[in-house]
């Protein structure tokens, strides 16, 4: 029987920011049976792998011997012999100081099919995120990238430091933290002026990126004073001075802020992405988990009798998803709503309905229970049967208010809101060590559940800026002992992010 070999993809993960992986690289990652990843690969990228993919940490620590690299070769060959699609996920670009060339050679000698998917190298990306263009018509027409770490077997450096000191272009030094003083000494010895601008960028493209600028004479001292350490990229040349004019990433309104995202795991990505776009480090600790009801009988009864309801009221995106999922299970579709009028509590819920071919008859201008009830009253809800698919922990105030107007309200459980396993330990660890600057809450249940995860002790949040998506969520937060700093005017995820930006901007000017 002929062995069916798998294929190995050497994929560049980019320098840190997970958004910088290429489209092809992301496609290979999502298809892979096995992902062998480096130590510096951003963990958010690993979430793109299939749930059943085997994830193997093959990251080597600085100074580790060649045995570590040989074990990586073994993993790639063995998994390919098992017929697996293997992604070797490497920081930056596989062929730029990443030993990707060596891995490709080994695979070729072993007869393993492979491909190379280039990535964005930190040599270019870290300076760019620090506001340093490697070339500029008035400052540099060339750039050179060198690794400060060479093969230990070499008797002397193969890098022509004296020549590099006189090229007049930009010099980018990779993996150079430990050898930075020696690099500076060699460049000065080669004739580069001590006044030459220089910068060191730590964790380039990440929300905790840190940049220290100076000149060749003082850059080592300044970087040490700023407590920098690996991984760093050093940039030396006249282009560094342009950082004062075009620095952009570290100027983002939420740059460097560590923001707690408490939404369910399936919904958190939207808020996390918006926060990251503004420079924040989004840290997800889901406080709610969406699960189906334990018993579908009440929901099924209502769905089979949709023709009897004058209104169907949706109060969340989760409610829309649960409603239509069950409707489809019963062999029905949106046509079953033909005789009912549809209400959505806000534009996000309305958008979820529209994606399913249903345009709401009414969406309140402000997304609160009070406005919802008031609007339905004006639309003639009195005497009508109203279906409100809901979660197991939904408050009863809207239903009671509608019933006081003469409506007959039916509230089957369409989904359950639970507390995810493992979130308690993560929440305590982050808040206990002061690792969170801002906590965001997008519903009353996210507040309630976080406090429950903390065993009712809200004191862990006393030094954390509290931001709520709307007044109902803010009221719950205050009831549980939190000092609310930010309440979004528009009760959407985008509105919450904008409210945070406005708050921080106004306080920075105060």
C-alpha cells in the first residue's frame, strides 16, 4: 500500500498584529489538521484554527540549542507521513531570519510536499507601526536588514559593519537586544556619527508596543532606562527623525489600554476587533454562554401557532438566532411570520432580522424597554397576542408593561444564558493583579455574571474604568456596587467604543 503523504505549508504569521497575516496564510491555517506554531505567534491567530485541529507549541526559547530545531523537523515530517495537512506557523516571514529555509530543505530531502506562504516581516512592520518609514526620498533610498544573532560556529562576524556604517541608508537590526551595545560600538567604529537617529521598537504592531528613540550615542542607555527587552527591532538612520511627524499607532485613542470584554465568546469578536482598531488590547473573559433551552415544548407550541400573534417582539440578536434556528428545525421559515407585525429593540437586532429576510415594522429610536413599550402602545398593541422569545434570565418588566396595556404576552424560553466554565479563574487572575484598565459591559447579564464570578466582590473593579452600553446595563452595574464612568449614548457596540474614545479624549485634555 502506497503511503499518502500530507503537505506542509510554511506560513508567515506576520509580526504580531493578527490582522497582518495574508489571506492565503489565513486560509491555510483554517484548513489545517495540524498547526505547529512559534513562541511569538499571537495567540489570537490560533483561534482561527479548526476546533479539531492539533495545536503543537514548537517555540524555542532564546539560546536554545539546535536540538529544538531538529525536534521541529521531526514533527513536520511525522505529521506529513500521517497524511495530515500541516501548517508551520512562523512569526514574521518564514524566509526572513526564521530558519524557514532550513525547514524547507529538510522537507525537500524527506520527499515531503511543501509550500511557502510569505508573511509580513517585523523588519518592515515594527518600524511602520512606530511611524518610521524605512525609505524616504529626502532621508534614505535604501535599507538593509541584518540579524544580530549569527551562527555560533562562525569564528567572526560575517556582517560588514564598517560598510553598513557608511552606506547612508537605513539599517534594521533584528534580534539585537542582547547585542545592541556591540552593534552600536561597531557602527561608531565604522564611522557612523554618534548623532545618527536611532530607535528600538519592542513588541512591534502589538497594542503593548513600546518605542524608544534617540541617537546612536544614547539609544542603549535610553532603551535600558525604559526597561525594554526582547523581542525588539532596532532602526538606525535619518528616517527615525520622521517619527515625530508621522507617528500614528501609538497615537490611537485607546492605545495601550487593556480592556475587558465580557460578551459571550461568539459575540466578543466584534467588540474586540473594534477596540483593537483603536489601539486597545482586548482581553476576552466571557461571562455569558448561550445554550438551547432544556425544553423546547413552549417555544415549539408558540411557533406552530404564529398565525395567532399580532406582534412578535425580538429583544436581542441571540433571540433572533434562537427563534429562526428552531423555526427551521420545525420545517418552517420566515413566511410563517406573514400575518404578524415585527418589533426589534434596536438596530443590531433589526439587522439580524433583515439578514433573514424580515424587515421590522417598528424599532424604537432609543433602545430601552421604556421606549419599546411606549412605541408598541402607539402602534396599537392593546388586545393583541404578543410573542416575546426570551432568555431564561430576562427581566419581566416589558411583558408586565405590555400586559397593563391590554396585550396578552407569551414568553417562551428560546435560549439560556449561562456562566462559562473557566471564566472565574481568569477574571480573578486579571483583576487581582491589576491587569485591566477598562471593563466593558454590553448587557445586564454580563455585569451580573462577572460579579458572580468574583463571588459577589465588586472591590476588584474599584480602580477599573467601567463602561456600559446603555442605561439599563449601567443601572444594574450601580446596583451591584460599581462606579459607572461611561454610558454610551447609542446603545450599540460601536456606540460603546465611541463613548470610550470621547471619555478618554475629554479626560486627557482636562
